[in-house]
C-alpha cells in the first residue's frame, strides 16, 4: 500500500508541474530552458511535459488550473523565488493528495 505522499510524487506533482510549465511557455513566452530554470528542473523534463510523455496522469480540475495560473503569473512577474515556488507546490500537493484523482492511482 502506497502512502499519499508516494502517490502525489508519482502522479500529482508531475501533473501540476507540467501545467505550470505549459502556462509559462504558452501564456508568458518563456523558453523551455527559462521555465526549467524557474521551476528547478531540466529543459528535457520540460520537453517531456510539453510532449505529454510525463505529467498527464491525473485530470486537472478548474481549481488546480487556477492555482497553477497564479503560480505561473507570480513567476512571470518575478514575485516568486524558487523557495516560494516549492512552498506553493507543497500547498497544492497537500490540498489534493487525498483527492480521488490521486488516490485512484495507488
């Protein structure tokens, strides 16, 4: 039996990161390399997200999309450090890791 944190790290976090990366690139004009740098990831991870080879496991609901948009906008405006990004990601994770969409994947 997997813990909620294990399921979240495998399913939820990649989906949220993919959504944020996509918003940074498509809505705010970031390059893959710049988005990767802001998100503390590699450019190849961003490429996998955009190519839907990673991060498309769970269904993103309207509220998740809104939260991801807020994070992307703050990054774009330079209002969010990497530490603040981590805290936001943790907050989103804690909010949804018990959600059916994540728990179903265990």
